[in-house]
């Protein structure tokens, strides 16, 4: 499908994730995921190598949405 754009975010340099799992509201990826869902953005998060390492993928069509107040400041 042409025209779909995306961006991937992860917690800066934590490719293997933290040792201790945080509640969803304290996890930057899960918190941003919940904000994206509330903003009706098509998104998905996935675990990486360790269970607590995560990525957030956001998809859109057309102009890039303003993600300033949606994406947690710890995500790159």
C-alpha cells in the first residue's frame, strides 16, 4: 500500500530494556501508546529482545500528525 508513513520510537538507547518492569502509566512506550489510541492514531507497540524493551510504531496517511503532546519525552 503506497502513501502510508510511519515512525518508530523507543526509549533512548535501552535496546535491551530495564531490569524492573514499570506500571503501564510509568512506561514511556506504553504511556505514549495509550495517548496515541486516545488521539485515534493507528499505532502498535512491540517487545524487543528482553521482555521490558519496547518499540512504539505510529502510522498515518497524508500529513504527519502533531505528536508533541502525545509522545513521551524519553522516547526517540
